[in-house]
C-alpha cells in the first residue's frame, strides 16, 4: 500500500495562508486541501471554491473535521497558541506559522502540551530553513572551507509595515526569522541581546522604532548583527554575510539575474516575502507532507518556536535599555534532543 494522501485544513487564508493552501492543493505531492477557515467568510468561501475544499465556520470545526488529518495555522499571530493547543488535544499534526506565540508563557503552554502528549506534532513555519540560498550558505559553512564563523551581518527589509505594526511586533513577527535562521546556521544558542534604535524613518508611524539594529551574541561568542527595517520602501530584501576565520560567505538571493534595458543595468526586487521565499515555502510544505507520510519529522520544532519567542521577548526587554540583556535559556526537553 502507498503512503496516505494527507488531507489538510488551513486556518487563515490571508496572503500566506492562501499561498500554503495553493501549494498543498496544487503543487505539493501527497496532499490535498479539504477544509478552509477564515474570519472573513467571503474570503474563505472564495479560496475553498478555488481549491475544491469546504469552507467551515470556525477554527474549532476545522480542527475537529473528520476529513482533516493535519492543520496549517496561518491566522494572526496572537491566535497561534490556542489553535495549536486545540490541534494537540485532537492529536493532529500542525504546520504553525511563526511565531509559536508572541508571548513566552503561551509558547511555553504549547510546548508543554506537546511534551505531555509525548510526540512531536508541531512543525514551525520557519521557511528559511528550506530556502535554497540559506541551504547553500549552510552547506558552505558546514564544509569548513571558510573556517570558523566569527560574525554575521544580516539585513531584513520590508517595503512597508503591516497595519498596527509596533516595535515589539517587529521583533516577534519578523526579527524572529533572523533569530531562528542564525541559530540554525551556526548550530548555537544565544547568550545575550542588545538593541539600538536611532533616527526613525520619516515613514515610521507613531512611536515605531524603525530601523532597528539587533546585536546577538551566541554562547560560543559569535556576534550576529541584524538590521531590521520595515519602512525600506524600495523593495523586500534579505541578506546574510558570514565572516569566518579563513574567509567569508554571502547570501543575497537564492537565484537572480542581472538585466540591462533602457539605459540601466540591474535586477528587480520583490515587493514582499512571497516573491523572495516562494520556493522556500513550497519546499517547506513538501518536506512537511513527506515527513507526515513517512512518520518522520522535519523543519523547526516547538522547541525552536519556543526559543525564537524567548529570544524575541528578550529583545523586547532590551528595547528599553542600552545594555545587553542575558537570554535565560532553559534546558532542552528530551523530546527535542
Ligand atoms: C513578515 O511579517 C513575515 O511574516 C515574513 O515571513 C517576513 O519575511 C517578513 O519580512 C515579515 O515582515
């Protein structure tokens, strides 16, 4: 008998939820989308009709649905934890968009519930771990040709903020990617964080601190410097350079071409993350489905989600001081070793 087809329910079909649902229904091998929920019922009905799925009335109904084997959580950040807890209670695997929760106590509750159940059900949507650019960067580092990493310079720029953006949200919603990918790249944890914010962009509304410089020091002493700028206006850009003892490695885009036209030469930039990380999202979903079909696990775990929230919350504390703030790291639970 072949591996089962995984029937997925998608909670939240905004920008990213719709992209996940389309990938699962059309591109990923071994999955289908059977149910969709969004607080905007018209939107849910539209996506459901397009994908041949059923639009349901609530996240609870979707999780309990007999034709849903696994759940994608792509709702607003503050709802992830409750929905992940409901999936764990129902024994259904989850691909949870980041963050696991903006608040540490909620991230802890999800991780504790998973540990109490004794099996890994949560995969975190840290798609950069599947991005061909980041994979090439990691392969180069792991090969040892540039020696031992000493410094990381990272750039993360968005065209404009989401409605209601705050400095805390910049950290828990977006810098959280940097927190995760750099601990994955270095195979290390963070010991402390420090934040500098200076002159705000004239586009930064209210008391949003933008841009931010986030400095992280790992337990092995590697320095990670992240520029996060959510009002960059000109395009979406993510870059990473690793300076090591024998050389350096830079990652700009996974793939790019330079084209010359109209008395100019250059390359175009995406407007947002789907343009830059589209392939990473597809590979992430394929990896998740393959793992479910073979009874294995892949990608970031609830522990990784918890750690990212812990460090993002330490960054929030660091916003109000010029000093470095220590990351109070707990012991890694045995389920994640
Ligand atoms: C945004 O909030 C996201 O969720 C995306 O994953 C990220 O790439 C982007 O830069 C964030 O601002």
